[in-house]
C-alpha cells in the first residue's frame, strides 16, 4: 500500500516559511546575527549591515573589509528598487603605462597592484544611514565580539590557509601572524580570533560616538574614520612602503592612496531590468557582469521552456548556448559607463536577440561569438587555459570559487533578507579575502584584488584607467512578479554566478520548483569564455556538470558536441534565495560544500 505521509519531493532541507522575516546567508552565525537584528526591531537593511560585517569576520577566506560590494534593495517606503554601487574604482596612479613599466602585461591576481578603493565600509554606512533605522553600535558590535572572542573556523577556511601557507611564511609575514596562530595552520573548528580587526572596528565605533549628536552624525564620523582617518592612513602607508610579492613572481608596491579613499563614495542608481513573462528581473549596471543574466533571458524567451525536464539535455543545452552568447558580449562590450558608452539597450533589445538567437542550433558551439554593434566594443583575444588555474592557487590568485571538478575553494559571500514590512536586500560582498594580499598589521585585514579584471590594452571598455570601476563579477538579483517585489537571490562564484542565478530562475519559473528545490537541483557551468580573473584564460566548449545529472543527459550533451566534465554530486552552485508573497516570507539556502549556508525566520 502506497504511503502518503510526505508526498512532497525530496529536498536537502525544507523551504522555510513565516511572516516575521527571513535571512539567508552563507554562514550560520551571520544568519543568526541578521535574525537577531530583526527581532530587536531593526529592518532588513539594518540586518543586512550587521550580517555583512559578521561575514567579514567568520568567512575571511571569502570576503573582507578591504573588498567591494553591490547591493540591491527594495524599500517599501520609497516604493522602488535601487542599486548601491560599492565597487571602488582604480586608484589615480593606476595607469596602463605604470603597470607596463613594471614589466606586466596583466594586472597581477594578488598583491598591492591589484587593489582598488575598498568599497564595503562606505557602502554599509550608506545603507544604514539612508535605509536603516539603527545606530553604528547595533550593527558593528556582533562582528567585533566574534573577532575579539572567537568563532569556530570552517574547514574551507583552514584549507585555504593551508594552500597559501608557504606564501605567508616566505613573503607575507603579516598574514602569517594572523592566520598561522602559534606558527601552525589552524584545524577546522578552532576557536579563531582576529583581535586587531576587532580593535579596528572598536576604534571606528569609539570615534563615531565621540562627538555626540544623532544617528546620522555617528555614521558620518564612522565614515570619516574609515576613508579620511586612521584606516586610510594605514592603507596609504602600507602601499607606499611595502614591496609585496604577487602572482607575477616579483614584488611590487601599491598605488592606492589615502587621497583615493577620501575622494570616493558609493552611489545609488536605478537597476537594469528585463521583463520576462510575469517577471521583471533587476540587476546592477554594466560595471558588473549582472546584465548577462538579462541577456540570457532575452535569448531564452524565444524557446519553449515550460515543461522541459530541468535535468534534461534540451534544457541544459539551451541555457548553456545562450550563456555563451551573452558572456561573449560581456567580454566585448561591458565596462564602466562613466568612461565608455555601453550599448546595453541594444544588447537587451528584441531585434538584437532575435538575430543572436539564430546562432543557437542543436549542436554545441566551440566558437567565441560576440555580437556586433557598430561603433561599440573592443577586441578580445582568447587565451586558452593550459593548466594555469590549478598552478596559481598556492599564490592566492584569482577568484577560484569552484575548481574544474567542483571543489569549493572560496572567494565570496552572499545574503538575502526580507523583513515583515516587505523591505528586501540582496548583496554579494567579496574581495579582500585572506589570500588576496598581505594583512595590514595596524588594521588586521588586507586589500582586495578586483583590479585584476582590467585589461592592460588600450581601447577596450574594460581597459585600466584611473578612477574607473573594474567590471566586477558580483551579481545580486531581484525580481518583481506582476509588478510586485517578489524574489531576491544570488550566489558566490565568479563567472559562474550569472550561470547559476539564471538556472535557478528558470527552474523556479518554468519547472515550478520551489526555492529549495530550485537550489538543490543538479547544476552545471560553462568555461567557454575568458575567466574574469588572472590569468584570463578560456576553455572553449567545456561544460562542467554535477554527477547527479542523469547519465543519459550527459551522453546526449556529448553527442551534441559539448566537452562534458563530470564533477562530484554536490559541487555546482552556492545559491541563497528569499521571497515575499502577501504576508508570507520564504527562504532557502545551498546545501553544497562546507560553508555552512543557513536560513532563519
């Protein structure tokens, strides 16, 4: 006799549901901190700031204070969705001529020459000031406490430290002092502290509260302590006086200065959007890779996806072939719109995508095929991968979230939060991870390496220039359904982010999978186009799939011409998601890897 006790499909954990609010993040401690802020009366934006500062502490191999961040928010009171650009620009002295004079043909993937203006702190203060309700102490105290008193170090953090152990010992002693306590690689579960970082944030808090006044005055003093005070001064001194070994094999001084930090502030802008059936999908602008999700949807809307098996060959083939075309356009056209006019309206138009869609056949393309828009774009020369990706790991280079066969190496964090009033925030903080550059001893954290995404050739939208934003891979997402704010989601993962983000959305919309089912479903990624990180190589035709993809599907994909590589069962995608429908709040999180993804309500 058939049992009907639990008729629902299997998921690794339930899709959680409630009415008070939900927090989904890449670490259980950060999720708990975010929920605690909601329970204390804070809104989603307050919770987002506290979650972000905590993630800097508990996942130092994935992000840090010296990194960068895009944030998408929906504020119920304002009645609109907005993007906060926390991507700091290249320093004033970061010219192609300077890097060429250092004997470089690419920006190194590690070290001080790869540093842009750190964008995280100023962005969190803007979010707190303009959208939040709490004070600086409320959102900083949890991170300070965990940095000072300790937290259990996850396995992947220990593995990352082990990978760069010799680099720390030989060349980056300030990092060894923090991440090799007692001269040893810490074991998983070690109660790990970073007391210098705790002292840095404690001093910022002290300076913020030192002058009296209200909440806005405190936030302004915190900002000044960071970008015009002791933090900027320490960063300036370190870049001027230290020659740091990087992935090029030679030591270099940095070009980032206190003046660069004082001159920059994050900005608020409208999202780029694309209407897809009942949904309006919102992404950051073309200074990020976010629009490749919109371009994929513009191509995919010409195919009948309803009812397709989300693990079947047709579903996977169509998504991958459209991704190849969209990412080729990313390489040719995307860049900082303050420096180059980017033809994004054309790239998202029906006419353009109707023509591009004709390139999708039943066979896998092995060619790199960017589109053509007269008067726009740059020339991209493909560099084929020949084993470099594995070789650079010991030097900490790039943003290798997931290796060729799915092993999680780490780079980035993500969170999605919705409160009881319906405010929403989705963010993907990254950069400044422990393997990017040496720890600045007075501060307890290191700088980021986002400048490695620039080209050192003139005439390309992503060419290096002072004050220019690098084309970041960081890519949070929101969607409205029938005009109402509905869904926030995203994933760490470098170039894979907007592949997994698109797959999740297609499974949810066309295959009627709930949030957790759409995250749990077997996933994949293409390595067909140039990676965004040093050494900027491509593996044409390569499609990496989880072993849970059916064998018949894998065989069919190979027959179509895909070069299929099969990874472990749970190796693709690192998504979190949250949704709101009426008073209901739902959330789900990734079961893959050892990052401790968590949801709370």
